[in-house]
């Protein structure tokens, strides 16, 4: 399933890399999320070989959810329009999903920089605890080390979880992995099956936005699974506490101290040994009566 937005220059190669898989994919859905460039023209030659969907611009999470709803397969593989599947990718992932107990899996791949130099994705984004398979919820709370291009999952499981959270833009895949990881162990292969092509002026290159979405992702995980977060250990709790602080700081910078104080308080409940958070919480409490 491929979401695309103003990716006329790259989406053709992405689709071709999917269609060239052996065995061939049973169904390829491409969702054009309101592109204003030549994406529609780029998709036209694939008529009859893919299911094309066009919608007004709603963001990558919404595009992925629309694609999920149109798929007719037991499993789903995600591919961004800037990226590529390597030969044998689907076969490798199908083997990972062959066990009846496995509902999702991921593989290694290549990270390609703008000069076309490639490095192992796992070398650039390693898990903090070295655990890439099994029960990885704790590690994911500290760092996302799985890109959407790397994953295969049972479609009914993803749909049953509600798909991607459309309020999150840029880290919606991480948020879904957390919901999967708290319920299901993950399988893994070190075989590279994708190429993630890092390019400027993409959503993920907007650092301020991505930081805020990262904080929101972790706060959402805590609100959904408070017991699991508390049981995840000190480093994981501190990671989530830092996310509350990050959102609190963003609100404070806008003068919204009343709301910011609530985030600082949540951070302190998770990790009380924070002098800076205590000071910011006190300031927020003091400013609250006159705040917005």
C-alpha cells in the first residue's frame, strides 16, 4: 500500500519496485493524497495493474487508512512513495508471517542519502536495548527503530486496532507500532528488503514538527497503556516523561501555562526526580489564574 503526495518524480519507481516482486503482489493500492504536481499523470500508465484512489489532502495517516480499507489481502506491506522495495522483499516478509502466532514483522533495509550513498538502516536507527524481535514495547518507548517500509502485518489486526492515528502526522507509523507491540511479539529478519531514500523538504525533515509529533506519540502511548508504561522500566518512563515536558515547553512558549502545567505534572508523576520540571510546573501553577 503506497500513499503519495506530490511525489511524481519518485512514485513510479516505488510502484515498479512493488509490481516487480516475485511472487507478484496480489493487490497494490496507491492513494493520491491531494497532489498538485504531476502525480496523477505518473499513475496513469499503471491503470489496471494497481488500484488508484484520489482524495483531498488529509495527511499520510489518513491516506494509509484509506488504502487499508481498499486492500483485499490477508497481509499489508507499507511503502512510501519516495522509497523502494528490493527484489525478494515480499517473499522474505511472507516467510516471517508464516507462523500462525505472528501478526507483524519487520526487516532491515538501506538508508540512502541525497548523494546515493547507502548505509544499513539498522546502523542508523538501532534499538536502544538491542532487541529487534519479540516483545519490543519497552524499547520502542525509547526510540522508534522501525520505518513503515520495513513492515508486514496482518491486515485484519491493523484494521482491528483502528489503523493509523490521523491526529498524528509524521510519526503515525511509530504510534501504530506501539499499539501493536504492547499486544503482540514481532518477528524480524536482518535481510535488507527496502531502500529508504532520505531527501530534503519531506515531512520528516521538519525537525520542530517531528519533535512535537514524537512527544505526542509517546504521550498517547501512556494515555492508552499507563500500566504498561509504568512497568517498562526507568529509562522508558523517563522517555515518556521527557515527552510530557516537551509538549509542556511548547505550550509554555505560546503562553499557555495553565495547559503546560498539566503536562509537567504528568511528567513528574512518571519521574519525580526532575528539578527543572518541578520549577516549570510551579511557574505554570502560578501563572494559571491569569493564563488563557
